C-alpha cells in the first residue's frame, strides 16, 4: 500500500492526489501502488499438504523452465502432486504466452510480452522454491488443468 506523505492516508492505486488532504502523489508512489496491486495475488498455499510441498518443490520449479515442464507432467509421483499440478498449470499458461510472444517478437509488443513472461517466470520459480502456491500476476487466474 502507498500512503500520503503529508497526512498518512492510504492511497488508492490510481490516485493522483490524496483523497484526504489533496497533496499530489508523485510518480514513484503511483508506480509503487500499481506494482503492489498487480503483485498481490491469490495465495492457496495453505490448501496444500506441507509434506507434498516439501517433497515436490523441485518439480514445481521445473514447471517454469520451458520444455522441462514435461518432467512434472509425465513423471510419477510428481504428476499426482496437487502442489506440482498447481505450478504446472501456471507454467503451461506461461509457456503458451511465451510461445506467442516469441512469434510476435518481430514487432515491438512481442518483445515487451517476452520481458513480462520472463518476469512472471522468475516470480513463479521464486514461489515454487519458497513452497508457495500463489497465483502469478496477470495470467494466474487462468486454469488449464483441473
Ligand atoms: Zn494526505
């Protein structure tokens, strides 16, 4: 959350001025608020078995590493792990998004999308390595696997 530097009022993500005292919000604070809004995603970690998470972190990380996603999809017992399936789902969407970005990379927007995909990949790997089942920003809402 961003706060007004004058009165301490909590600021909405897109606020240009403090709703309480009217002090102008500077660019850095606006960016900070927007980043926090985007990166605040649903966290399902407590719905997973801690033992499952502990045993399958590495497989969950593989879900974000391009073609290596085939390992957690195909290899038992990883493919039966709910924690791994959560990350495989995110990894698959990211894989498809990266593929489309690659096709579009002849134009500027494709390069931007590739950078976004790369950042999401890093976030996904960090989440998996920390044993968290958090949705990725932007693409996290989509589900391919049940
Ligand atoms: Zn204020």
